[in-house]
C-alpha cells in the first residue's frame, strides 16, 4: 500500500480555507467547557467577530487620519 496525499486538502489550504475547522473548534469547546456548539454556530460567530474586527480597524484608521 502506498501513501497518496490528499491533494484537495492541500489545495484548500493554499486558498486560505481549512476544511472542518468549525467542527474541530466545536469539539474543542465541548472538551474544555462541556458546552455543545454546532459547527454552524461556531462559523456564524467567527464571521461576526471578523466583521466586528474589520469595522473596528477601519474606525481606528479613520480616527488616526483626522
């Protein structure tokens, strides 16, 4: 039996995506806190945080320019 690397996984990593990221994060949350979170819940919250961070950075840049 020979080893065949998963080329699709490698391609997605090069594109900046991580397959099953939200699933791994939800499992980590459960192990550390005992709280169950669906991968969809994790993904939604990460998206919210990303948008908030972008808005905060944009606001800080605008304030620095004034």
